[in-house]
């Protein structure tokens, strides 16, 4: 018996509109951030928090509008739970976490939207143990974008060759890029929210202090991708083929 709720014309239109807005929504955060800083808007931190929260709400609404069946939701929830559990397990080691790697794997196997959901949900759920705060939407956005970009890269054949073998240098590149994305997002939040007065010197000092942690983030993602990508993608691919999951939530 199907668990999918019947579509209506209005729901179908909403799903298509929100789906078409995915990329613009994700780009809205850096665009608005740059504009706010360039124009010297007061309360830029509050404005950016509102923009990030709105992007997350609309992205989740787009996923919900597709009304995926339970069989399509479960792999996303399982991977999000594994990512959150891995973050908690490695909590004693600063920034050595599997979240980015698992989000990339989710995007590569289940689709870019599921990659976003895994990264965002992993940040939200693990913060119930590690602590919620203003940083939570930014972490959800950062890990969500990493998962989404992992799906985009996989769709373009970045991780596998024509014979099905895995391009390990591409996995390393993805790990490094994930560190750069996380560095850009989280440090932007940190600088906008806490550097007072906001000067180039203060911003640079704040970002330089974070470099060792973000290098560890990139290193950890490379390690986890090299260890997990092949066995996990093979197992997930079997589930995807058996239950025809790819395309649900895309």
C-alpha cells in the first residue's frame, strides 16, 4: 500500500516552483550577505539570520511539497541519524566529524535535495545534545549546501568513471571543498555576528584563528569519504534500485 498522499494541482505547482527556486535560494545567502556588508546595513547579523532561516524553511517546504513516500524518506532519515551520531561520537576531537562526508554520500546516492536534508537534519538533531543557538541555522545551511553540492558533483560524474570505479582524487577534492564551504559559511556568521567594530583587520584575525579547525574539518571529510564512499554507496545503490528511490525528493 502506498503511503504517498495524492497530489493536487496546487501542490504540484508549489512543488515545481519551490524546486525551481532551490539554487537561487542557496545563492541568496551569500548574495544578501555581501550586499548587507557592502551597504553597511545595521543589524546585519539579525538580517542574515532571518535570511538563512527563511532559506531553510523554504527548502524544507519544497521537500515536503513533493510528498515523498515513507520508503523514500527513510534512507534520508537514516543517513541523517548516522551523521548526527557520528558527530556526537567524535565530539571530543574538534572538527573531526563525518557529517560532511555522509551528506556528500547522501547527495551522490539519493540526490542533491536529500543531500541537503541529511546535512541540515544532522546539524539540527545533534545540536540537541551539543547545544542549540544562533549558530544552528548556519550549521544546517553549511552542511546542507555541502550535501547539495555533493549531489550536483555526482550528477556530473565527478566521483565515478564510466566503468563504475571511484575517482578517489575527486573524493579528496570534495573533502577539501567541503572544508572551504564550511569555513566560508561559519566564519561569515562568526564575523558578522561577533566582530565589533567590524573591520577588515578584526575579520581577518577572527578567520585566521579558525583556520586550524577548518583544515581539520577538510582532513576529516577526506578520510571519511575515502573510507565510507565505496561501501556505503554500493549498499545505498542497491536500496535505491530495489525501491526505485532516486528521483523521490529530487
